[in-house]
């Protein structure tokens, strides 16, 4: 509909529609991602010397019990 309207500003915004809708539906912004990254770094420091990667990834999954996508 934006393409058919002939309004240049609307036509430009139509290209960003997918990102706008994704941003509104997924509440993951950079603050949340930075916080998650920091928690993972803390877990990594706490587990220094442990070589069991499977256990480390299970600990990460346990720290962030979100819904599966």
C-alpha cells in the first residue's frame, strides 16, 4: 500500500517495516543483550579452569530460563 501511495516518505518507511515490527514484538534491546553478555562473562570467570564445556552451556541455559524459540 505504501508503494502505491506515491508518497516518498511512506515508500522509504515501508523498507524498514520488518525491522520495526520485529523491534516491537521482541523486547530484546542492546541493554538486555549487554546484561546477558555480562552475566555470561561472570559465569566464565567463576568456572575458570573447568574444561567441561557442556556443563558451562547448561549453566548458561539455567541462568536464562526464557521461553524456547
